[in-house]
């Protein structure tokens, strides 16, 4: 579903000192798999997810999403992917329903299909009481639910979420976690970044640990535990420490 090979990204950086955000990163996510990309701030998570979602071009390496090349077939990749970026904005004066309808039309969905999807997603994320409120009157958690609904409106087979639960309360996080589980039941692929270990534990089939642009571990959670210890927080610290 997603495969990347030796992905690298160097940003120009200030005063022409290049910043190497990603070096030689390879991994794959299979159908129906939930893959967690872990790493401290600045590890390169956002850079990797933006490249996979075609928002950014890699400096080196290649990648495919459902067989489509992330550079040469970017349009086809975009049709098959729902990408939640960490700074997705909503139009403040439009209501949640209007925003979702607007994006549904951009995705080329019929009005009937849009209504049906808004109904489904509003049930999944308990959005019915605020669907007709303007987005600038919504709480952070409500806004994130609308953002996620918007990125998955076209029911894409592959979903890429950049820190979907960052800064959210327990209830909102829980509904997002449940949604990701539901995606797996439907054989969709979810790649998401986080630094919340309990989420990784609850959700992920496999994880990748990124630190300073390099992948230091990639494999099933059980393997991570047996190599670095049962406590995932400690395992994480150990991997990152070993790398330092
Ligand atoms: N547009 C940019 N220009 C220059 N450097 C960047 C840019 N975006 C990210 N970086 C740098 O690349 C590295 C990885 O950043 P990022 O992918 O955002 O990490 P993460 O999402 O894991 O926190 C950091 O050192 C960051 O400062
Ligand atoms: Mg980030």
C-alpha cells in the first residue's frame, strides 16, 4: 500500500546551511495495517509524511502508494490518500457541514454521497450537535474531528495522519483511536505519527522509530519490546539514546 525506499530530504535552511531532515528512510505499510511513526520533535516525521502525501518532493529516494509513484504519479496518489497535516486550517466563517460539503465537491463526490458520508462520519465522531456551527466557534477537539472527517470524506484506502491526537482531550483522542481501529477492520491502511506511546500500544501493528532523520527501528511492537524492554516509553528512550 505504501512503500518508500531510501527517502532523503535536505532543506535549503537559513544562511545556506542545509538541513538534512531525512536520510535513507525505507519502510512499507501493508493493506489493513496500522503503522506508527514515532520520534521526538524534529525527528523528521512531518517531512516523511508530507513526502508520502506528495505535499513535498524528496531530495532522494523513491516511494509508491498503491503502486503509484509519489513524484511521477502524484495526482493518482492524492486520489487514493487522505492526508491530515499538522497545520490543516478550516474556514472560520463556514459551518462544519459547509466545509465538509465543500471538500466533498472538491473530491468529486455527488451531493447525495456527501450527505451520506457526513452522516456516517458525524456518527463516528459524535459531531451532530456542532455540524451547523461556524468553525471559528468550535473547540480544538471539535475542529480536529472536522479536519479528520474532511480528510477521509472520499473514503480513501490509505490514510496518513500527522499527530492526529496532539493536544486533544481523552474523549476526543479516544474517538480518533476508535476510528483508526475501524479503518483496519475495513482493510484500510493507516500511517500516523505520534509520540504518545499508549496510542502506539493500542493501535499499531508495526512501528518505525525515527530520530534525527534516520529510522532506528522498524518492526512489530513485540519485536520492539523483546529488543528494548517491555515498557515502550523506556524502549523509545533507549533507541533514541543508543543513536545519540
Ligand atoms: N521548511 C523547512 N525548512 C528548513 N528546515 C526544516 C523545514 N521543515 C522542517 N525542517 C527541519 O527538518 C527537521 C525535521 O523536521 P520535521 O519533519 O518537522 O520533524 P517532526 O515532525 O518529527 O518534528 C527539523 O530539524 C526541522 O527543523
Ligand atoms: Mg511534525
